C-alpha cells in the first residue's frame, strides 16, 4: 500500500524537516516484489547474504518479531535506501523501536535519505508508544557513528557477544 506518491525520478529529494507523514517517497516494502526491489540495497549492507530468495525468506521469518522494511523509492519499483526495524519491549527500555538495518545505495548518497528514514522510523516508534529508538553499529564504523550523532543518537552501551555455532550469513 502506498502511503504517498513518490516524486518524479528527476527529483530525488527526501521529505522536508518536520513533515508529519512518512514522506513523499517512503513506503513499507511488504510484498515479495517490493522486497526483491530492495535486494540491491540490502546486498550493499549485507554482502554475506547469499541471494535475494534467502533475503526474502529471512524477512518472512523475521516478521514474527514485528520486523518491517521502510524504503525510499526512486519510482514505484526502484528502492534507493531502506531502514529495517522492529518494535520490541524489554526491561531496559520498555517499548522501543530497534533499527536492524539502515543503508543508502552508494549512487544515492548525499540526498539525505538516511535522515528521512531515521525521522520516519522515529515517528513510527512514537505512534506505537515506544520510549526510544535503539540501534547497534560496529565500533570501527566511524562514518555511521558520525551520522548517528548528527541524528541525535547518543552512545548508551557496549554490546558483547559470543558465537554459539555456525556463523550466520
């Protein structure tokens, strides 16, 4: 379902600051065709995923945990950026929106799609009664960290992990 009509392909500007909707070119990738259109964007962020079919199957499984992909669309069928998120609850944050994935195609960088997606996901979180937006990034990912600081996110934790078996792609 379209939330808004995307801008013409010659104008790939994100929504204006303070806009109350999800933006003129943002809509959820809910169908398999939409997810397939997101594959080139996802592949840039997650190159270890083997193929589009595996990606789509994972998204279907992750939906049980309220995972959704909000994408920025150049036109009806071409995704240029996306944010994968889920709504969750725990004892640390209460209800929160967790950003699993955030990526813009290299060819669309500089058009402020990341900011538009972050703003839209924050609005979704507020509408869903979430107390905060949370995401993780690699300690060595300085460019992403600068972007997140510019978006008003603050460092809150250091995550630890231990492999329990075969490494996931």
